[in-house]
């Protein structure tokens, strides 16, 4: 299982919530389709909202990946990456979906890269796992020998106390 950048994991969860919110309970497929069609039309015409989740929402039902694992490899960095490489890994059916993908690549390459990766993560949840950035995980390899400003007796060292000295060296 590949670890992905925490922001991509967050965006994928947000996309799931957005889809569920638009579908509603009970699911209203007609409303959902109208929303997707409206977004697709906006992006295909070269406009649209510059938002990762809105783009991913417009793409998720029509985008295909010949090699999802290669897309996941691009999910290591959220802000840095090669949009051309990611766009080359994605395809949409002819017509409005293909036009939309081309327009996104032309007009919003960076956000489009993030949206494609987000859509891929949503479509392939079993291929990835979120990078654990919890405090417990961050402390797991900490052997505790950092200088913390206290001596062996638990008293504040002079160097530590000097940081808070309001009188300063005069």
C-alpha cells in the first residue's frame, strides 16, 4: 500500500463528503447528474472554479486511469509535481469529458494535477494509505535526548533561563 501526502488524503475524504452531500439521502441521481454536467460544461468552456475538489468532482465519474499506481506515485508531494506527467496518465471519453480534461490541462495545470490525483485516490481507495503525521508517530523515533533546558536535577539551566531574562545583558 502506498503512502500519500496528507493533503491528498484530506482532499479525497472531502470529495467523498461532497459526493454524498450532493447525492443526498435518499440518493437523487438526477440532481447529482445536473451538478456534474454543469461543472463539466464550465470547465470544458475554459472557465470554472479554481478549486481542487470541484475539479475532482467534475472528473471523478468520467476519468480513467490505465495505470493508477503510477498516479499514486505522483501523490507523494501536494504542491510540487509535474502536471504533464499526471495528465498523461489520465483520459476521459470523447466529447464533453475529453474537452473538459484538455481545458483543465490548458487553463489550470497545477490545480488540475491535484484534482486528477484526488479523483484517482477516490476511485482506488484500497491502493493507498495516509501518511501518519500524528504526534504519537512523530514521537515514535524520538529517543528523548534532546536538550530541553533542564539539568539532571530538573532545574532550569542558565542558558534556558537567559532566554526569559527581561533585564538582559547590560
